[in-house]
């Protein structure tokens, strides 16, 4: 089953930020009326994966090392027509997703 947008987020010990970021991603995509999935590729030793799951994300445990590997892992699982990638550390303003996806 394909969705409109897959959002791929690599995480490593982001338990404080993830609970703020995921609702912003969902809100932006729901406001646009798009079907979506949020894929969290995790290599954490804290509660990040549990928090992400509780907020509706698909959590995949990263097997290898590195930022690039985290994205490649997420891309392999993505079902979206479009893939959005970003850091879930609060440095990206995911409320801007409509501007990215409009074109």
C-alpha cells in the first residue's frame, strides 16, 4: 500500500525532542489532507523508540552505524510517493512541510 508521503527521521537519544516534533509532522500533513507514514530509524539507548511508537511512528532499529545508513534503512521501508527527511532534534520546522510539498 502506497501513501502520499513518508517522513524518515533518524534518531539517537532524542526522547525530549521526539514528543514535540512528531505531533508537528502529523499536524502539517493532516492539514494538507495527505496520507502519510512517519518512519523513525532508531539507534537510541533512551526511551526514544517507545515514545515514537506511542505517537504513531513506525520504528525501525538501525543495524549499522552512521547517519547515511539510518537514511538508507528508512528509505528501504518507505512506501510514500514522496520522501521527506529531517532531523527530529527540533532544528527543522516541520510546520513548513506544506511549502516543501506544494510543488
